[in-house]
C-alpha cells in the first residue's frame, strides 16, 4: 500500500512537471507570436506613404468649406421650418 502511494506521488510529480513544461512552451509560443507581430507592424508602418503638407492643407480647406456649407444649409432649413411652424401656430 505504501508502495502504491509512492508510485502515485511519483506520477503526480511527473504530471506536474509535464504541465509546467507545457505552460512554459505555451508562454514561449505566445512571446514568439508577439515579437513576430511587432516586427510585422514595423514593416507595415514603413510602407505608409504620408501626404505632403500641401495636400494636408488642401484637404483641410475642403473639409472646412464643406462644414460651413452644411451648417448654412441646416441653419437655413431650421429658419424656414421655424417660420412655417410659427405661421401654423398663429393661424390656429
């Protein structure tokens, strides 16, 4: 009986060692994947073509112009609809 307990304890130690080794291998694989991922990101960042200063300024002007135009349209619609609502409310 004591012999069986010793074998069980020995097998448990082996299982624990195998689990620890498997965990260690998993961590190594995870670390290797993370390192490869960072290397891939660096490679992709090098491929980026940044716009010139002139292009950025032109695009900024276009965006601001479209915003102002949109604001004018929405403001105009708001004013017209407000007048219509006031006409209906006075007439009722």
